[in-house]
């Protein structure tokens, strides 16, 4: 027992304790970051108070995960000839299209989902002049769905790159879904919670596991050191001989 309390062994105990404590603490910190980032991505902001677009997003900014669904107020002028349809959009179980037009706020143009229609041939006339729209902020889509006819005004996804050629202005790297249908269109449905991707903050989780593995390794080294020290310090008993 005295061997375990020698200055040399006490130093080993303290060093092992500090190493394990640091590894566990850093692992918990990384694990907490992983949880916080996933919670932020699933944050439901759809019922939050609408904010001016300029207070939420700059012309060159990308939408963060904790901004998806934030209601924003957009004041601007409708861009002529910017209207497109986005296919494959359901509403109350019916398949249809989003009707999208660009609203130029002066700093940049924001694609706005004006509403939903089941028949692409009955889309209301494109709005003109100034307007004020309140809509939910969304990140551009980009699942890579193929466009069967790139020459028409129907797209499989709402990608800003597809709209740039139609708008003679800088564009936000985002879009907004109007809370109310515009120009006689039915309001478009919106998923309240953005999906959490499996890779969200995965690096933080892997760092946490790495730190905890380091802590276990440090504890194992300490155990081996104590065992070997006790073995080497044990007196060697003479083997009795028969006379």
C-alpha cells in the first residue's frame, strides 16, 4: 500500500486523473455542441414575429440553419418576366406547382413563392409595381433533380441559379414562401420543421468519441503502470530447498 502512495506514484495518479478529466470534459463539450447544432437546425421559427429582410439576411449571405422558417418582410418591386413554375408540389394531397416571381428590394432580388396552382395554364397574370410581402425564409433547393425541358418555364426545384438568367439584378441566395396567396393563388404549403440531415455536426460527435477514447486509453495506461509498479516492487521470496 505504501508503494501506491510514494511521491512517484502520487505523481502518476494526479497525471492520470488530470488527463482523464480533460478528455471527459472536452468530450462533453463536443457532444453538447453536436446537440445544440442539431437542435438549432430543427428550430421552428414559422410563428416568430416577422422581421425586415435586411435585418435577417444580406445580399451576399447564405441562410443559416437557425434562420430557416423565419418570417421576413420584403418591400420591393416585382421584376417583369421573372415568373417560373416549380413542379412536384403537393397541397392537401393534390399535385401541382409553385408559382414564383422575383421581388427586387433594391439591394437584391428575392424569389418569392406567390402561391400554388394545380393547372399551369391558369396562372394569374404576373404582378407589377411595388409590393410588400411577408414570407417564410428558405434555403435554395438543390437535390439534383433533372429538368426534362430546360427551355420552358417549369423547373423541378427552386434553384437560384435557374432564375439568375431571368432577373437583371443581383439575387439573394435564398427564397421566401408567401404566407398568403398572391394574385388569387392558393397559399403554398410549408413544412414547419426543416429536416435534420444525418451529417449535421457529425464532426463534433466524432470529436467527442475521440476524446472519450483518449480518456479510456489514459486510464488503461495508468492501470498498467500501477500494476507493473506493484509487481516490480514485490519482494522475491526464496524458494525453499530440501536438505
